[in-house]
């Protein structure tokens, strides 16, 4: 599992990490070895591409560096506690403060997350919620467990969580993934669009639940 919060870039000699922005959404911070000024960009919720801040010099922090950073930090935790020091060409992370693990602190394997993204990427190279929800809905209709959950009055949210966990474990090929790890991956998928990633499956589950009650 990924245990670091920083990655080394190849486009420029620098390290990068992902942070949660105060205004919401994700951001990327890049630290060069030769200057103190960091490069900072938010991540577009519609395209998933970097949007550098106005005071980030493009000659020192090219777009290619931000895009590499976004790709390499996919699935990695946000950098929240502790700092980062650059000692020549060495990265030294200060020890984080002791704290209980929260949903944001859950660490997932970036390679496993990439398998998920690859599975639901369309022919245009974009993450497709349509493909994802179609797969989840097909699973919902074919699963006897889901049918029983809805008949027993289990909430849409809990039923959907069961579906997502079951499907994601199969796609990734790791049956040992915890619910927290899978829901963290779902949160990351949701960051690239202002729409809820599970809006369609939730709507379908409500219809299925209503149909069960009418019988």
C-alpha cells in the first residue's frame, strides 16, 4: 500500500503532493529543488486538468509537470499534517501529529485505483460515470443479495455501498479491500465532476425498492 504523500517528478526536478483546498476540491503543490517558491494548482472538476494559480510561473512550473503530478498522486492521501523540507535532492517529511484515522487519512494503492479508472474510461480517454453506473445497475439486477436487501427495507445508501464494494473488488482483483479503502476511491472519482458519481445507480435502486414494496 502507498505510505508516502509525496512523489518525484521527471518533467522537472521537483516533488509534488496533493492537498485538499479550503474552497473545496483537490489541489496540487509542486516543490522545486532549486527555488523556494512552490507551484500550486487546483484540479478542474470538469476536465480533471490542472489550473495553476496566477502567481505560479509557467516557465518554472510547466503544465506538463502538473499533469504528471496529478497522475502520480492519483489515489494517494492528501498532505495535511507535517511539512516537507527539501535537503539538496532529498525529500524529508516531518513527522505527522498523532491523530485518529479519518476518511481522508485512509491510504489506498494508486495502482489499484488506476485499474478502476482504466475500467471506466471511455473511448475518448475520459472517466465515464455512464459506464460505471451501467455496470453497477447490471450487478444490482443480477444479485440475489441486493434483491433481498431491498425487500428487507435496507437503505439505498447501504445497498449501494454493498454493490460498489462488491464490484470494485472484482474490477481491481483484490477481495481484501476494506470498505473504507473503496469509499476513498469513490471519493476520488467524484472529484473530477460536480455531479455525484452514483446519482444514476441511486435512482435505479429507489425504483427497484419501490417495485419491491408494491408486490
